[in-house]
């Protein structure tokens, strides 16, 4: 089993520990030696996994200090609108907020998406398909896809609302990657969402998107 594959195992394991509250934003992760023992991996594999988590924005690696679970960016969260402490936020709250914003946005995108919007969504689906084995790249394209859907709605209020929960979006996306095989399931949802927007099929698109968001919540509890 190669180091890159084992590194993704480390990513999934640490995301799971964050999701279940073992580690929380602002907390320093245990020393490398302890993490290696806990996860049953070599130091090289652990460092590969930590580097991937860093690129996902889940942790911040500080020289001579260690790796810390990232806090939400106060600058990106409107004061008194959303709780600033990750420990006070339930994943179900994030998913419900996403439904309120994204499902209507998809309906508008079916009507208002331009040729450039359609091409962007198509390219992002292609990138996701190519990155199924590269978790950080896959999740980044996944997040970009949802941003592009909302942007295609041409509704500034929905776009602004979506941007205001971008930090929460990041964590709801990585939750969906705890288990192996979730990328293929997610890719299928995104392909169907893209086809719905391209074909102006509002009913189908909103149904698929709702199921996709529900699956993220289900995956986090398995």
C-alpha cells in the first residue's frame, strides 16, 4: 500500500476525530509520535496526511509549534449572525442553512445560467472525476462547484449569504470524506446536478441537490 493512499487514510481518520469532537478548532494536535501510534502509520505517511489536511484548510502547521485545527475565520463570519465557535455548531445546522441557500439558487441557476456558467460547471465535474483518488483536490473542486451553482443564480443576496457561510461549507464538505467510496457517490450527485442545470430541469436538480446534502449528514454519522 503506497504512502499516498495511506496519507489519505490519515486525512479521513483525523477528519473523523474532528467531526466527533475529539479535536476541536484551536486545539493543538498530539505530537507526531503519538499520532503515529494512534493511527498506526509511519512518520512519513503521517506528514503526508497532515500536509493534505493543511491544503484543505482543516489544520494549520506552525513551525516548531505543531499542527492546530483551524478556527473559523472571524473576518468571514458576520458578527451575531452565525456562532463563531465550531463547538457550538451542529452539522445539521450547516446542512439546513445550505439547503435554504443552495436549493433556491439551483432553481434560479436553471433559468439564469449563461453558457460560461455551464462550461465552468462542466469543467469542474471533469476535474472532480479526475481527482477521485486525490482527496484534497477533489474536495476543492467540489466546493468550487457549489460556489459556481450559487453564482449562476445571478441572485446577489443568495451569493452573499453563501459566501458568509463559506467557512462552515468547508467543514461540511470534509465531513463527507470520512469514509472510503464517498467521492464516487458525490461525483454522481454532481453529474446529475450539472445535467439538471444544463437542461433547465429545476425539479430534478433541486431533488438531487437535497439528497446530496442529506447524504453528507448521513455519512458523518456512519
